[in-house]
């Protein structure tokens, strides 16, 4: 990495600075847009993960639903066969896709897609895309108004009795199965259409690996960028609705909502609102700029995020409130930690994305709620890289390399802590997140999204265990 002047110099941003990458940067981009080596354990690793994720999701759901959150296992060697028989019976009896489950999940997808077309919003330019000759794509950002419309629709459906939101928790296993089917189905359709149209890029030649990574970079349906739509409108909206469903279930059962469940409603609500109100920042991310829309992203957005990050909600909804009641001071500490971590997460993400917009000359203030202080840096400083990019060194980024990920992980940890320590399953999200540490990658691309890094951890683990077999 080259710096402007000395190694410690931080240069004020000049808005007329060149936006073009250097010769070295173009060479680096050319390498990024070609397949040079396998990641995630190669074809074996990605195939194992495609098989492992659904099994893992069913197993954790069964443990929470039928065994009070205990990690159930065969009682003896002779019990191995009957154990798998019991697991299969749970899936067949309580997670088989029903017409109601298909209607719930398909209805939400269709509703969110329709909102993406019709709701008002702002236009935002993305980063220059090397594979398009450094052209920029325009993104229609209307997730916030779509989220508000979803809230109104949910209230109307629930209060009128047309659709009780408690049905999401009551039919969780069935809906999860439908979501996983959609994850596989959409992945196959997108891959097949992209290859048929000859628009695939960065292919390895191995079907399983290419199916996992994807073939299409910028999937669009009219004005809707499907990759951005699926990243915000499906996983985080559904996760929030699952939390609301858990709260409604508690209210119907006990006549009140526990502080723990209210905490999860607030936590998931803050997250989806942050994604929606700051949607114009998403086109500046690595996901939009580089990641192809393959099974890795599609399955995790359609099924993985909403049906695994919700484990604290499932646990709270299935247990008696007495089993996780805390002293008042603990609740104060939990809520304070969540709100503090959220503030740092929100503003650090905003600082970085708006810095990129300032660098491109595309930043336009957007007055969505809430606009937190310190979200935009006036006269930011940076370090120049050999690529031609600029690394922000102002705001939170002057004190930590990844303040957004740190704050995000603390939020995830508070979600789990809201359940206590009786079951390890609600801690899946922060443990999954923390797994990125040992395989952190830096280089010309600076950093992968935390999701990809966690996948790398799982791939390494699977690869090592496959070698031992």
C-alpha cells in the first residue's frame, strides 16, 4: 500500500480528486474479475456446505422446538438409527411444506417485490464496476417506505384477523422448509438463465463451485436490482416479523410481553430500519460491487438469516418466562449496550459509505429517520492505496479498523444474552459471526464482507474433517 506522503499522513479529501484507478489498480481489478483459485475449500467445501446448512437449520430448530434448547444426540451406539428416525419424523410431521406455509412465504416475497417497484425513493449511483468498463449502475432505494408499508399491512392483517402474526411462530418449521426450497430454486433459475444468456463471469469451470459462487453479478428485473432487494427486503424484514410473531404469541399466552422478547423486537427493528433508512449506502458495499448472486448469497438471504438469527426469539417463545427472568439492572445493561453498539454500528457504516459517495461526488443528504449525529464526516481524511482507492481515517475509522463489525458483533451478542445461558443454540449468531477472525483476509480488495469470511471458516472446518474420514 502506498500512502500520501509519509506512512502516517492523513490527507484531507479533495472533491475533485481523480476517481480513476491506477494502472496497478486496473491490473488488480482484472485479476479479481477472473477465476484464479478456489475459495471455501473448493468444490468439496462448497458442496458440503450446501448440504450442511439445511441439516444444521433443521437440527437446531428441532432442539429448540422439542427438546427445550438442548443439543440432543443419540443416547448410545445402538440409538443412532432410532435417533435419526426421530429427527426425520420431526421434519415430516412439523416441517413439511403446507399450502399455508407456501402462501405466507410467497405472499411476503411477492408483496416486497411489488413494493420495490412502486414505492417512492431516491436514486443512488453505485461504485464503478470494472467488468462494465468502470461504469456505475443506478439503484432505486425505496426500502424505507416499503418497510413502513409492510408494518401497516402487518398491523391491518393481524388486527382484522385476516392473518394472525402468531402463525409465523406456530408454523415456523413449515415456512422454513419453503424458504429453503426457494433458496435452492431461485439459485438454479438465476444460474441457468445467466448461463443461457451468456452473461456469466468469473467462472471456474466446476459446476458445484460456480453454482455456489454464482454466475451473475448484477441481476436486474426492470428497475429493481434483485441482489440488493434480496439482501434487505427478505431476510431482515422476515426476521423482524418473526420477532413480532414471538411477542404476539407471548401476549396471547400470558397477557403480556416479557422484557426479553421486547428487547428482541427492538433489536431486530433497529436493524431492519437501519438497513432501510441507509439503503443508499448499500450500493457502495463489496456485496454490490463484487459478489455474484449465487447460492451462497441467495440461500442465506432467503432462508439462512431469518431462520437462524431468530434463535433467541424461538427460545423465548418456547420457554416459560420464569426460566429467563433477569434483575432490572441486567435489563438496563442489556438495553444500554444494545443502543450504544447500534449507534456505533449505524454511524460507522454511514461514515464509510458517505465517504465513498463524497469521493465519487454522488453524496446527497437523505433525511430518513433517525439521522444520528456523527453519521457524516465533514472534510474527511484518508490514506491513498496503490489501487487508487482511498481508505477513510476519520470518525470511528480513526480509532479502529473495523468499528462497524465490532459494534455489529456486540449487537449480536446482546441478542443471545437476552435468553440467559440455559441453551447454547441462541448463541449461534455471535459465534457464527466471530468465526471470521482466524481467516481474516486483506489485500487489494481491503476486506471481504463478514458473511464470506464466516463461510471460509466453515469451509476450512469441513475440509479438515473430510480429510480425517
